[in-house]
C-alpha cells in the first residue's frame, strides 16, 4: 500500500493524471484478476511489514464524538431533572442543536408556562 502511495505521488508530481475506480470482480478483466491473485497471495504472509498503520484524525474525531454522544444520551435519560424539557427533546442532540442557551430564570419561566393550564 505504501509503495503504491509513493509511486502515485511521484507520477502526480510528473503531471500524470491518476484515477482509481471500482471494478466488478471476477469478470475476466486481466488487471483486476491479477490484482486479486496478488492480494490473496500476500494476505496470509504475516512476515510482511504493515504498510498502513495510522488511523486518520477525522476517524478518531468521529469515533470520539459518537462515543461522547452516546454517553451524554445515557446521562440525559437517567437524569431526574428537566422532565418537561425531556418531553420536548427526548434526544439530547436535538436540545444541543438549539441556539438558545437557557438560564435558570428562563427555564423556570418556560417550565411554569408549560405547567399552567390554558
């Protein structure tokens, strides 16, 4: 994998246009069949050095954000406060999307108005 990246980089610096595309497997395309055979031959070879052992930062950020969101949702569901707010926002992410950041005073007014029958 790393060797491919290096070669692509060199060729692009020489103004080559390189395009990767998906090709349906097992349809008799020579280059694809060759690549498939070479990949199968290399797969069981555990002695080869790892060519790509880094995880992109964007993947890490996404996974951390998802995990934090799940933990926050569990806390939201288990919290005994803000019962009325939870009726309107069962998912904490919906509440966080709002631009309005309520103060304790505005929350009290909102809750009181929701409790008062019309």
